[in-house]
C-alpha cells in the first residue's frame, strides 16, 4: 500500500459496515483517493443470500455513487457476512455486476479455496504461515494488515484473545505499521507501547453503540489515543515517508488525526 513516488500521496478511505456515502464522497474528492476499504459486516445483518441478492446493489452500488468513490474497493468479511451465503461475496459474479467490488486477495484470482476448514488447527497454521510469508516478502514501505475483529479494543467486544496470542506476535515481528479492523461499532485509535504498531478501528459506518466502552480492560497495556462512540469513517494518506490517518464524523469534521513517519527496522525470521 504505497505509491512509491516521492511527494505524491495514496489516499484511502476506510469504512466499517458500509455507510456514510455522501460525506465519504466529499472527503474522497478532496483527497483524490486511490481505493476504498471495507472492514467487514458488508451487508448487515445477514450478508447476501446469493450473488444476485438485490442487497448488493442497494447497499453498495447505488450507495457509493459519488465520482470519487468509483475506485477499487477491497473488502474483508465480517461475522454478519457469514450469516448469509458467504460464498456470494467471494463470487466473480459480483465483480461483473460492479467491477469495483473485490473480496479476494488478488483481482486475478477468481477462485477461493478453503482447503477444508476442519481440522481447525491445520487451517489456522496455514493461514498464519501465508501471512508471515507475505509480510517477509513484502517490499512495500508501509505494512498494513486489515481484518474484521479487533486485536485491541476498548469498545463493546473488547480484546480478541486469540488474535493477541496468534496474530499480534507476527505483526510485531515483521514490523507491521498498522492493523485496521471493524467489528466494534465505533472509531478508535490505540498505540502499542512495545512496538511501532498502531491499532485503528473503523466500525462506525452505520450503526453505532453510544456509551458502550471499557477503558480499563479493553486497551490492555496499549496507549489510548482516541475513542468515538458515534458514526463515521477514517482515511489514510501515504507517502514513502509519512502516513496521515484521520477520523471523520457524519458531517465530515475531523475528530482525530495521527501522523506516522517511516523508520527502518529489521525483523526476526525465527517465527
């Protein structure tokens, strides 16, 4: 996720639970965004029934109609998406309906191979191995990992213990700069005190949970930079040496911004 050209910027909008289209369109036009990201729960509450479900057009194509949003969208799956036919969101049929939609690792790969989810331990081992390989081989100046569930959170769902145990050590070992997630219906920014890793939650694209947070437990040992229990979204601007993150409310006002400057680290390959 880098443009690789000095003095130019990649603009990205990130939304959890697809919503906020009008304001996002205005912000997208101002930033000149290159692509959009959805952090999951793309079609609330029960995903899509089939690839031809009208919910796809009603909640994506016809909503994100601003000129600035006519870019590639990279979408991850959330738990509510699995309540429907999750294969529908992975189907190449959706890309024929709206070419912006991408819920696969690569637009050239139009098949999704689960390779058998059971036994679960073997599946997780393979997924984590693929992630380590991708991070190790990455030549990007910024390493950003997108998921649905939070690793650290002071929101309703709190920390995800399994991700802390299995995923967090990998992100820290390979000097990942940001982990961006949805799931909690809020906006938040937590900063690791043991590594450069920043945790961003963009889950306020539609429904928000007012007053539902836990400052004492959810953040663990990490520093709480920002929390907003209302609707909104975030943007990411990248240059080879600087990253600027901004959170917006439904009116497009900036609630919180953060700048990160690229430093150069070495990573361990012993994992």
